[in-house]
C-alpha cells in the first residue's frame, strides 16, 4: 500500500520549501510543526545527511471533522509533508490521507480524508505546474 503522494521538482531546497508553504496555505493548511531532520541528526548524532524537513500541515476545519469522527485520530494529525533533496531534485511528499480511513476503519473519516487528499493534491499539482 502506498502511503504517500510525491512530486519531484527542479530548483533549490530553500526555494522549494517556500513554494510548499505557499501552496499549502493556498489550500487552507497552516504549518503547526517543523522538524529539521538534517540539523537534528547532526546535533544529536553527528550524522550528516541531505536536507530533510518535515512540515506538520493542518487544515483546522478538516482536523475538527476528523477529531469529531474519532478522537484518537490525533495520532495521525497533522498531515506531514516532507521536503528533501534527492540528487539534483527536491522531493516533496505528503501523507496520503486515505491512510486515516485504512488505519482506523472509521467510515466517517472517508469524507474528511477525501477532502484533505483533494487539497494536498491541489497543492502538489500547483508545485509541479510551477516547477517550484
């Protein structure tokens, strides 16, 4: 089972991160959390790796609907979006919201997941169309 939605883009890591923030905001997502995995692993383990950023994206109305359907869904919120480099490209990956339905088995989660997927897909498509 695939659990991600992915686009590969030309451009720099920093430019792509800013484009991802704008594309998510255009779809009603705010960034609640940000984890710089590269910096964290360097600081904690002295491990070098490529730029890798996890953005915790949240659309408050969708989050509320999901929580109303299943309070435990907070375990899967916010929707994580990863921005990382791979060779000369920047990879942007978003969690496939249908995993909320698959993992919980809560049918009431389906419309929330469908709407979240529509919005995340629109953000990824905007990035791909713009070439970040």
